[in-house]
């Protein structure tokens, strides 16, 4: 029992997100809304994270936002400073590995999940 208790800090650390894995460029590969495949121009949806805690989200020719980001627990907080009134929004990180990112968000009461791969 004593040996098991000494392993608890390691187990909790292993469950935490390695936010260093966020750094880089990510390309959308799937998008779901309310559990259903949603039509979206996936090849034009991308997000980049830099080591200085800034991000840029863009869709080719349609939309761009950028600003600082932070991670707390399993939530990714993005603050769009390109808007006249900067706004922070929270996305839930469902999965993060060296090459895969799965984000959960909500828009107009609709649950959305975005799958991205690192490029």
C-alpha cells in the first residue's frame, strides 16, 4: 500500500496535458456538430500555437483571429485581440498527442468537436 501511495503523484502527472505538444501548426481533418458529421471546408481550417503563448486561427479567405492563449486543466482559453472588443472563449481539450488534437466547443447552443492533425 505504501508503494502504491508513492506512485500517486506520478499517476496524476501522467494524466495532465503536456501543453508543449500544442506548439506548431494544426490542420482540421474532421468536424462534428451534435454528434453528426458537419460540412466544413476542412482544408481551409487551421490553427497555430507558438511558444510565446500566442495563437492564430484562420480559414482561407473567410476568417482570422489571433491573440494570447492559456491552458488550465483540460481547457484551452483563446483571447481574440483582433476584435474591437477582445473576447476570451474556452475550448475543452478532449485529446492531445504529438500529432493529434481534439477540441470540444459550443456555438449557438450546438455542441461541436474539431479534430486536427499537426502539419
